[in-house]
């Protein structure tokens, strides 16, 4: 059983019998079915069923030559509704299962962001080699097992304008540095030294979460898990129509990237409001709109 089922309202699925019953419902009455023939004897198939607004479960597997379906794996999903990044995407097959991970280098993060690819069949239809960058629009989302609501950081208009200018300048320098511009590398190094000195000075008298407004940090051994701190720009509470459990869907701005987070209402400490912040560990997912070349 997938441990993130709780995040979309399935906290009481505790036995194999309960899980088999749920998988049967998905396969007998799916909202969407996608298929692609990998060979004459292998038809890769994806069953998708929504149990709450933008949230549900995907079952993947293969039909054999006799028409029998063999389940490979299943996973809960939350579909992002806002565009997160337009950077090129590199897709690779996972070693442990017939699933795929995507990776993009968005200059706003400064790291290679890795996520679980929700729409694997769309990628397979491209018939392209793994590890080949492709132009795409990516809608990021994440599932959290637990999280905490923090107060936001109040900024006046002048402060927001200066932060926006610094961010824009830094992104330009990172883009130049990736192209091998030595002056840009030197400028980034000096900026990091100045920032480190500023943090060391402020942390003596201020709370950590007043100094650090948002953050995006890889977490643990799983490449698509991240510890994030993001500002809530929108939120809603929806109900799982199968279990009746409540789910918070939080739209966050984290390091200037928009991410939609799903978490069971009972697992969230605090009340979400626009302007407050969410802190927690998420399993990153992405729905990718691949651009055909």
C-alpha cells in the first residue's frame, strides 16, 4: 500500500483486502484510461480515477497476449492547476518499477529538481530516448503526510520591489554562469559571501523563520522528496467522496515557483490562510505538457 494514500483521504486503508477492493473500483469504473502498445504482446495501460477535486489514484500495468491485466503499481496523485515551470524536462525510467521521474534545471531554485511523472503514457507516446531534454510545460504538485502552518513575513511595497529586483538580477547571473561567464560566477560568489554575513548578523536577534521566508531543500534518500517552506497564495478544503475525509489543497509560492500541495486535514497543524506559510516534507509530482518537436 502506498504511504501517501493518507494525503488524499485514504487514512483507513490498512489491509490488503481494503486495497484490493479500492483497486477494483478504480479498474471497473475509471474516469480515464490510457493505453500504448509497447510490443505485440505488451499493452501498457493506465487507469485513473478522481476521488476528490484534482486528486485520485492511478493504477498502471500491462495486458498480456491473452487479455489478462497485470498490475505493476499504483499511486495517489494531486494534479497541479497552475503552471510551475517552462524549463526543459529530462525524463528517466525508475529502476524499481515501470514508472518515470522528470528532472528540470529551473534557475529560480539553483538545483536540479526531480519529480515523479504523473502522465507516463503521454511520455511513452513520444517514442523518444530517456535522458533527452524536451521542451515542456510542467504543473507541479506535492503530497504531504504532515505539515505545519506558520505566520507569514510582512513586507511593504518597497521591500517586495527590492526583493523582486534582486531575484531577477540573481537569475540573470545564474543563467550567465551556466554558460561559462566567469564574471557572473565571481558576482554570485561575492553575493553569497555577503548574504552569509547578513544571515549570521540577523540570526542573533531574529527568529530563523523571519530570516528565511521560503526554502526548497532535498530531503532523505528519495530523490523526489523535499522539505519546503512556502507562502500560501490560495487554498481550499475538499472532501474525498469515497471516505468522507477532508483534504486541504494549498497553492504555495516557494522560491518563486508555484506548487499545489495536498494534505489530510487531520495531519495539518494550524489553520491555512492566504499570506501564511506551509512547512513540511512533500513527495513531488509533476504533470507535464510535452511540446511536440
